[in-house]
């Protein structure tokens, strides 16, 4: 296992759309473990997407319980391969940060409740309904798979984006 380097904005790979995973093989499983190790190597990190490491595959790893906001409701650590948001409702404005934009945070409007379908690292299909912080994390990470950063979701770069005060 290895801690992978994180691409930072304005790296062009962060704006690329990722390809679906067609097969779960040893190489993919090693990469998933590297993603997991990379997530846990960054204090306070709750999610990471493959494109943030330069790998344009539709893979995310999340662990919302690592943040205070995720303590009350979470599904524990999740590996999501080819995640697809099937439903979303509600509307919440909250602050987000990102490893790929290390010096910024922003107020981002996202759905409060979602349903996501995905495959786990054993190839089993799942459907998860979640809400609040965990939903936000999944939406943030799936945006990376579509070449979107939180800056693409803010209403105003002038009033909604802030220099990070804590790391």
C-alpha cells in the first residue's frame, strides 16, 4: 500500500470525466487500498476520488465518521465503484474543503438527502439512502468523477469562497 500524491487545482486532470470501472482485478484492489491509505494519511479527510490522484476511474473512498459533522449519522467507511446518484432532495448550504484546493473552503449548496447505487470492491451491487453530511461527502466526491470541483458549485466566487484558516 502507498500514500498517493494529490493533484491540486489547476491540474487539467481534475476537470476530466472519469471512465467507468469495467472489471475488478488485483490492480484495482491495490489502487483502492492505496486510496484508502491516502485518505487516512490526511487528518480530517473524509473522502477521496480517484481523479484526485491522477487515475481517471470512477472510484471513491469515503469515511464521514472522521468528521464531527458525520458522527451522528454515517454508514462507516465505504468504497464506491461506479457510483451513481439516483435521487436527491432538499437543499442545504454548508462549508466544504478539498484536498485538491488545499488553501480554500467555500459555501456550497447541495442536496440534503440522496440515494446512490454503487459496486463495492468485491463486485456486489448496493443502493444507499443517506442524508446530511454523508450525502454531502458522496456528492462532493462523485463530482470529482465528472470533472467538477466545489468552485464549480458556488453561487459567487467573491462572496462564497474563503481562504482556509485551519488545516
